[in-house]
C-alpha cells in the first residue's frame, strides 16, 4: 500500500483567513453601533430586529476568528488529520444563533404590536441603517471572495449571512419609510415579523449546509469529475483505478482509491505512477490529501476510472 498525504501550504492560508475574520469583527462592531443608533433614534421594532441580527454578526465573526485560529493548529496524536473541521462547527453555531435571534425578534414584534406607537426621528435612524447596510454590502463581497480563494467554510458562511442581512436591511428601510409616509404604526411590527421569518430560514439553511461538512459530504460533482479525469490521464502504466472516494474537511479534500498495476511491475515503478498521479491532482485542485492503495492485476474490477 502507498499512503501518500500532502496538504498544501495551509498555515499561510489560515493566517490570511484569520486576518479577514479579524476585519469582520471590526466591521461588525461598526455596523452594530450604527444599527443600534438607528433603533434608539426611532424606537422601531423593524430596526430593532436589524440591530439584533448585527449582534449575531459580531458573535459569528468572533467565532470564525477562533475557529480559524484552531484550524491553523497542526495535526497531532489526537487529531492526525488536522483541525480543519472546526470551521464547520463555527458555521453551525452561527446558524443556531440566527435561529435564536429570530425568536427574540418575534417576541419584541409581538410586544410592539400590542402597543403600537409612532416612530421618533425616523430620518436620522434610517440614515444610520443605510450607512450600516453599505458597510455590510462591501464586506460581504470581501468575505465571499476571500473565503472562496482560501477555501474557508467559516468565512463563506459569514459572507452569505451578511449578504442576506443586506437584503433584509434594504427591505426594512423601505418598509420603515412606508410607515413614516402612511402613518400606519402597525406596519412596523409586521416588518419585524417578516424579518424574523427571513432570518429563521437563512439560519436553517446555513445549519443544513454546515452539517453536510461535518458528515463528510463529498465535494461537488464537477470536482469529483475533475479528480477522476486527472487520475485517468496521468496513470499510464497502470490498468485501472477503482473505489474512488472523496470527502471535504474544511479547506482539505480527502481522496483515496485503489490503483491496479500489472502483477510483475516493480515496487519502484508503481511508486513512480503514484507520484505522477499525485502531482497532477495537486496541480489541478488545491488542498488535496491523497491515499493510493496499489493492487496487482488479479484485483481488477473492470470498472471505475479508465486509464488512458
């Protein structure tokens, strides 16, 4: 058996992701201050819901920072495959916090619904909320781009959360402006309820996606196909590859398969084929951990990856 595992230069990648996560905390605190001011100035239940979700954003950014710090730790005796999966835990907890926030928003909306009141100083409050949303819009783009480049589930989850927050905030600002224009105070808690439901759905979706990572879900079909094609193109001298399996673990993708070679092939020649396949796979897809089990031709199954 040849067990070949190699991570890419992940420590630098995690350090860069940690720097982005640190920026998220700073942006989150700024946005929280602006949205909190918007709620304080207006007394709006809708803007309260927006400010409350910003508290979740700050907590999520802090958890992402901690998760990335832990993910950067090298493999040890208790965690021989590293600590990359901790990012999925961070994303699951973020989703749970979103669900809790939705419940608090619904409770506050019910309180305001029972005792509606006109909004105080709506223009300054709306202005604060718009400024906060613009900051979130810019930073969500940074998180999604850098999270994708660095293969960080924590950063990507945070980015999509902020993107959803921007959409919700824009809807709320329009709704609060409508409350001011019409004078219908009951619209304010109704907007908060709508926000809570939207937040609730986004939280459940985030949890479901993150749980897939914890359950060793396979990468996307196009990634698997690229792996299969690369093995087939660079396994000259072998007969076939079968039982190929893949799974995600944070930034790393684990790949293992059986490689069938002629029974009279030397160990050195079989080793050279494995090295060639591994080099090609790592050049094609970053972050692979590869294990190849070499078998003689008697073990051929005549299915799987065709060697070109």
